[in-house]
C-alpha cells in the first residue's frame, strides 16, 4: 500500500466531525486493506506505532522535529520556528515547507506503508551514543520523500498528535462495519460484544482487525488470555451516598479504597509481570513486589488485581500517592528506591486461575478463590479489608474507618456481579468524601509574570469527548500549587510544549490532574460549553492516561446536579 492512501484517509477523517461518517471512512479503508497491511493500518489510524503494552516510545521532541524538517527542506530552524508559531501545528508547518522546498533531492523515494512504518518503529529502538543523530536521519529521510500532505501526517504521528478524531469506539465500530455485514439488531449487538471482548483480552485493535478479516467471528471467539500481556480492567462508577446503593442492591461487599496504584499481577510459574491500569509494564520497577508474588501466590498461573501502596514501615501508615509514583516511572536506581519507598500490596480480585477464565463467576465466588491462593504476610502482601453488609450504619462506620486510616474511601461491589471490562458497569462503585473533583488533562499553559516569569503558572484544563476522542477546554487553573509545585509542574510540561505564542503555550496532553472547583458554569469561551469556577489543583494523577480523563457527559451531569438548568 502507498502511504498516500493513508494520508488521504486521514484528511477525510480530519474534515468530518460526524462519528458515523468517520466510522464509514475507516470501515472502507479496513475492508480494502490486505491482511498483511491491516494491523499496521489500524495502529497508525490510532496515531500509534506500537500497542501500549509494548512500552515503546518514539522519543522525538519538538526541537528535534524542527531540525529534521530543516534538514529535509533546506529552511533554517529559525524560519521553521516562525512558521510554527503562525500555524500552531508542526505537521502543517512541515506541509508548508515541503510545498516550497528549497532543495531538490535526487534520492527521493515513493513512500510505501512499509517504508514509513519501519522507519517509525526504528525511532523507538535507537538508543546510546549518537542516537539523536540517527533518529534525525530516519525522520528527515521520510520528510525528504514525502509529498506535502504525507509530511503533515508523518510529523504528527511521530509527535503523537495525529488529530483525526478516531477514538477507540470509532475504531471498534469500523472493524465491525468492515467485516460483519448484518442489519439485524440482535446480531449486531452480539458481534459488537465479541469484538469488544477480543480487544479487552488482546488490548490491540490491530490484532482484532486482522483476526476478524482472516477468521471472522469464530476466530474472535477463540481469542484467549496470554500471560505476559495485560488485559483491560473493570472500573468503578462514582456514587454520592451509601444509601442509594443499598436501596438498589441490598447487601453488598464494601472494601477499603486504597490510595495507591492499581496493579494487575500476572504469574506463570516463576515468571511474574506487573502492569498498571494503563497497561504499562512496571515489573522492573518493583522487584520487591515480584518476590512477594512468587512467595505468596500459591498458583502456577493466575491474574490477580490489587492496590499497591507506598508504606511507612514504622507505623504501617500509607505514604502519599505522589511518593509511590516516584517508583512507577523510575528506570534507574531501582534498588535504592526499593529501600527508600517500601510497598504494601492489597489484593481485591482474581480473573484467571490455572487456565480457567473467571470473568463470569460472581464477585463473592472470585473473592473466595482469591483467599485460597494467597499466603498472607500482614501489612506487606494481603487481601483488601472487606465487610459484607446491608446495614447502613455498619457501612458508614467502615467508611469512616477507611478515611481514618488515610485511605481514599470505599469500594462497594454487587456480590453476584461478574467481572465486566471498562467503566459504567453498574456493579462496582466508589465512594469518596469529595465527589465534585474532576480528573482533567492539561492542554495548554501560560508563562507567569514578575517573579514567576520562568514558571508556567496557569493551566488550560480539558475534558474528553467519548465519541471523537477530542479534548475540550473547560477551564483555566492557577491556584492550589505551592512555589515548589509550580517549579516541578514547569519542568514536567516544558518537554511537552508543542507550540508557543507570546506567553501562551500548547502542550502535548499527557499530564492528568485531579481538580477541585466551586461551581460549574455554562460558557461560550471554552469548547466544552462549560467553565469551572475557581478550579484548584489537588494532585497529579500519573497512573491515569487521557483515555481516563473525565468526559463532557460527566461535566454536564455535575452541572445539572448543582440545580442549574440548560
């Protein structure tokens, strides 16, 4: 396949806002793509080169990209930066530079899908001395041979800024539309369920599409859990009172909601893998937890889940999550960090045991199975504290104890419920003292004034549109941070800057914050249609990706809950 086919499709997707139209465009592309190319095409349409579980990053910053465009087109870095400030999009800047290229290249090649994809993959594997120059050469080689439109999307893909609005739901629906033709509602729903399950198990839509094209629905039904690769997780819904759940469900399991990092543990004999809820592998970062798993999980093969805490061993009290997060992304001094920040594991579910998938088993049965396979080391490797009750006073007493123990709150689980991937499952709920907080992502910032000119001190916050995957502004936050936190936030955001105009910068959406506020108002100033009044910083949520940012629907629900009307 020529890369131009993909570029043309990207442009079509970028032009249409309709979710249904985007699905049609992608379905047509997927259906016409060969089996050999399909996995690559599906990955690239998501704006990624590797599935998330591979933990491979291209590692290309804006300044390197500017140098690559300069090398490929003959424009100086200063000229490119000037164009970039005008467009606010380095992809469009590259497109303009290629259109009016200052140098002719004899070695120009026709870009094929394989050539582009292989060069992109190499970017993630180049390390060591001279790696920056080699990356520069691979990128400029692509831009040299690219037509203007192709250059736009190559640059955006490398910078992880594709901007075509192909969210996960659209990719899934396009796979269904491309390979399963039916107008019967019940059949459509069953097919969607099977495709969704296959993705939840493989965490790779490229693989799902390939199986669907080659082997159809029967092939997808045969998808099995593979130890060493993360599966998606079940997420709880927020709830405001214990009473409303007891009124609906009666007796429930109530567990402490630990203020830590959710970890999926996979074990196969003496091999252990650790994954975060975002499918990032953190096995190397936690050798102490790996050893505990080998000692305490009495099964050859299993997948269990729990909450990992940083712990003060003097009094067994939890350390703030920000302390534990120092270990999650650490790639060096692991042994030192292991000693400085001890951990405690609190298990709460099991989904796989000795080849048996437990997803359909009721929660109360899964809990009993979990209890049988765990050798408990108190305060080190244990099972989440739990009561089963339908008594509101007893539940509220347990909730208060969880808060007194410096945990976030409680999880409330329906006893007969199966394990259902994703959010809004209607069987698992979280209760925290402050329900009005939102998890939002920073998409822009402003340099400070006076003594703060070297800090980014105001942050543009965005929620998520579930249909398109787009991020929608909903407020500007500049309070709640100490001077040290402003300094740290600036250092975190600097490498993510993708454009700058005066004091205002746009940043790559990677930093998720928990945000408080006094009120939500209707507003025409922000693309979400809402504005947070007096938003304040509560904490960074490094364990969350932009796919877990609160949605425009949730912002709207909270707006309505204030007693406001349309």
